[in-house]
C-alpha cells in the first residue's frame, strides 16, 4: 500500500494490494477506527451506499473477494477457509488492530470463520444475515436453494419489497452479477453455503457480535439468527422490519441506526 493508504489521509481511494500472492482490489474511505467490510454474494454495487455510510464513523476497508473481482484465483484457493485466512493476513499486513469486521450473508460467513480462528486484531463483529453454520435438524434446510428457484422466486426470497431491476443495470453491473453467482458456487456449492464444522466452534467468537436480520428474509430466516445468537457468548440480534435478506440495501437508515446503538458502535 502507498503512504496515503498507510496514513488514511484520503477520504476515498481504490488500491490494489498483494496478500500472500493474491491480488485484491481494496477500497478505503472514511476516518475513525478501522472496519473491514466483507460484501455479500450478490449486488456489490447496491451495497456501496452502505459502505459510504459506514465511512462516516469508521475507516472502512472494503476488498472485493477473489474471483468476484474478475481475476481467476490461484488453483489452490477455492475454500471459505482460504478467504478467512486471506483477510486475517490482510489485517496483519496493514497492521490493523481493534478492527470491527462487518460482513453480509456470504461475507458474514467469512467473518465468522475468521473469528473462530483468531480474534487478536478484532474488536467486534457486525453481521447482516450471515450464512455458514449448519444449525437446523438433519431434515431441515437452513438456507433456501437460490440456484434451484426460478429467478422471480429467488428475488422474492431475497427482498421484502421490489427487487432490483436488471434492466437498470449497466453492462459492467450485469457482468459482475453473473460473476458473483459463479463464484459463490465456486466457494460454497458443496456443502451448500456452510461449513459442517463451524457450528461446533462458534463459542470461540470471543468479541461482541451484533447480528442484524431482515424480518422478511426468505433466504435465511430470523429464526436461524436466533439460533446463531444463542451459540455465541453475548451476541445481540436486531430484526429490521420491512427488510429481506439485505437490510443494508433495503433499510439502510434503520440498519445504520441499529449499528450505532449496538455493541459495535464506534
């Protein structure tokens, strides 16, 4: 990273950084304590207003996950574990301490995998409807199978209100949306969106954790959020009315108000 990146003198910049031989696009903006934002599996460009709002209170580091960024990851880099270790190494390389790790859905799963391994650089987790842990009974499905649903039903599962209209996306956004679907399957197809071992180790998440869920989430229900909160010491769950799986997109102001009033407040 350049000197400007080290000293956080700029409100916003995009840089490239190599971490363990993996090149990352890294957006940094804002001022205040450090926050690492790990984006969800879909609609990265629709999450930008949330990142901008986070930057009003934190210095936000927002990488694009390998593969999702248009670069082919190394051949031996294809597990959720690889992403978790990559971002732990990123924090170490930037010498970030007291970091709030905020993650949405797939990004929340990465954050959980980081936290069960090493919390030495973390101060808190702020997670919007994370996937990743198998918490239901053997014959129960924790997550709707978006790949098996028709497009209209998939959109209804993800959004409480009107879903994004692909006709309004530009060519780059459409390409990114298709690539997102490719790479969430690349990392998380089998087993589907979870690590069978993660639930056992959730007690190791020894930092304050704030879970935020949409009340009308049809992909991962708030009931799953309640089970997840019960597995982590001191976790707090807030449910946002009128939101689906992405409260940070559909109810941005309510999500920010919950964060600023919760255990992750700067």
